[in-house]
C-alpha cells in the first residue's frame, strides 16, 4: 500500500525560506567582511589618496564605496574595528 507523501504545510515552506534567507545573508555578510583582507591595499590606495574623509567620499571609486559600510561600522564600534584590524594584519 503506497501512501502519498505528506505535502509540507505553507507555514513549513515559509519557515524553510526564512531560514535559507538568513543563512544566505549571514554567508554574504561574512564573505563581504573577509574580502577586505586581500583588497586592503586597493581600498587604501583609492581611499587614502585624498586629504579628508569628505574629499574621499566625493571622489570615491567603486572599491572605496563598496567598503564604505565596513568603514562606518569600524568607526562606530571598537569591537568591529579591532576584529577588522586584526584580520587585515594577516594580509598586510
């Protein structure tokens, strides 16, 4: 006697999608933060060639704009800044 396989409920599907989205978001943000290591010198070159933070933002290229949220997070949190600096030291 073959019984039909139970179909997942709508709630189960939504929970599965939310969990999957959370995992993808976590992985994406982790890869974003980890990518600053190999790209540090390129970012430094594009950001530090200007004399001020405002000038750097006005003439920013894609690399410095891409890492701007990470820079702002480091400016706002000593813990994030310490972790990012610790990680960058491996690449410098």
